[in-house]
């Protein structure tokens, strides 16, 4: 396949899109999923009353959103490799709009579940395509800097979403949050249509089942990919898992109102935002890869604090105080590990990004479901979140102890767990 078919020729001279444009588009797309989750959470207890349902049934609407969000990435990524990033993005955003309408007009909790699942399917394209766009056009330290900017935008969206959702809930009722989500979807389609440039050529051979299975098989047998993604999944997945616990802990146990809950979640998203800004400044002087270890130390500190909920009654500070360093640590870990995970997979960037997103969200879905089955949200958070933080730290220790899997700066000969028969191209910034 020629360079022009893959969009790689853009990295040699002038990229098809500037780093700033890719950062903003990628941030918008990747933030849609968390925004649609966070804006909804303040309304969950009210929805229980509105439908005369149970907490378990309303939690299931969030679980089904996660399921659609996680699983559909496995389709969106390869589709964007085969048909192009732009048309696939627009198509999935239209699915998101359909899900928003279904949820808005839902007469029963079952219809709401369907609407949330469809929303999750549509929003899944954001993670799959945003990271693939970065890998299509940029590598090395530039890629890590773009991932950092995307992280800043990713922090801003969920930071504001619970507050907006809580205010909308108190003044206009729970359905108003889905009106806001619909408008976000419309704005995203407009932005993609106007500002996104195509970065890959159409190649229908990539849609053949054998080709898809081969791509995912190569990724799942690549030790470098699995270790880097486990670091990401353990860190970020914990935030998605605890989103199923926090509304019921902070509102039902601690006693916060929906708007207070929205403001209270700024402890999490605000610290992630602060961490992303700190990482951006530090990356002017040191490598993004040098931030991973201190980031994981913060995650370990937060995990220990969350575990203490086993021994004392929850208050706002006892719950959210440990979440703050955990979120701060994630912002340090994400730029380098996202770049490292995708580095060897130039030709399969969409599939690699999709599988990374699936495992990241899937870990949140798995532990969130386990927590729902445990019944007590405090106990679930106190025990499951530390397990995920520990998994992230252990995966990175293994990654760093094997010189063929890690270096201070990943090189093409270091990322040598490449699938048999594949030749890795040198990083243009780190040859």
C-alpha cells in the first residue's frame, strides 16, 4: 500500500492537519463519551423515582451504555481503517443522535436502556478515531504532546458535564440532559464535516473477516501492546467503574443534592485537568515517558485512600479525597502510554486504537458490573478501584523490567514485540 493511501506521507513534510487541529478535533470526539456519561449521572436517582423502578435497573442503563461504548469500538476502528476516518465518524455520530432521541422520548426504563445502548455505540467512534488520527499524522514526542492536549479537553468536558447535568436536572427535569447531548452530537457532526481531513485511503480488503481477525489476533499476542494497554486500562478504567458507584454513594449515603454532586465531581475532573496542565509544562523540559512513574505513584496513593473506605463511614472528603491523586496520576500516565501502545501499528492504527479503547472501557464495564452485583456501592468502590490501580502499577513494572519492551524513548527496534512478518518503521522523531 502506498504512503498516500495511508496518509503517512503527511508526516514527512506538511501534515494534512496541524497538530492544533488534530488536538481539538480529537479532544472533542474523545470527550463525547465521558460527557454523555457524566451529564447523566446526577439524574440517576430521580430516574428511579420517575419510572417507579429500582437502583439496579437504572444502573443497568449506565452498564448498557458502557457495553455499547466499549464493544462498538471494535467495529468503528477497523471500519475507519477501511472506509476512511471522516465518513465513519459522521455515520457513528448519527447513531449517537438516534440514541439521544430514543432516551429523550423513552416512555419506560426499558426504552431508556435501549437509547443509552445506542448512544454508547455512536459515541464509541470518538476514542477509536481520535487516537488513530494522531497516529496517522504524528509520532514520538509530538504525538505525546497532542495526547496531552486531548487529555486537557477530555478533562474539561466531564468536569463541566456533571455540574450542567445537575443544574438541568433541578430546573428542567432528567430528560433535559438528553436534549443537551443531542445538541453536542449536532455540533460534533458540524465540526467533523468542516474541519476533519481524510488521513487514510479506502481499502475494503480490511473489512474481510479474516483480515479483521488477523489484525486483532496480532494485537492480542503482542506483549508490548498488552502491557501498555493494561497500564491504561487499570488507570482509566477505574474512573469508569467508580462512575457507577459515586452517584449512589455521594447522593444516597453522603446526602448531596444533584447539583451538589455535579459540583463535587470537580474534585475528580479538576485534578485530572490540573494534572494535564502540569504534564504539558513538564513536557517542555523532560520526556513524557519520565512522567509515568510519578503518575503511577499518585495512582497507588489514591488506591490506598479508597481502600480505607472499608474502615470508616463515607463522607465527601473521605470518598473524593483519594480520588483526587488518582485522577492527577492518570493525566501523567496517559500521554506516554497511549503513544507507546500505538507506536508499532501504523498500518492498523484504527484497529489498535479501537482495541485499546475496548480494553480500557471494558475494564470499567467489568468492574462496574461486579460492583453492581456486590450490592453495597461503598464496599464495591473500596475494594475494586484499588485492584485496578494495582494492576496498572504491576503491568508497568513488568514493562520496564524487559529492555526489549521499554526504553526511555521507544524506538523501532525496542518496540520489537511486533507480529511476525511485520517490519516496524522508524519513528521519524526518534530514529
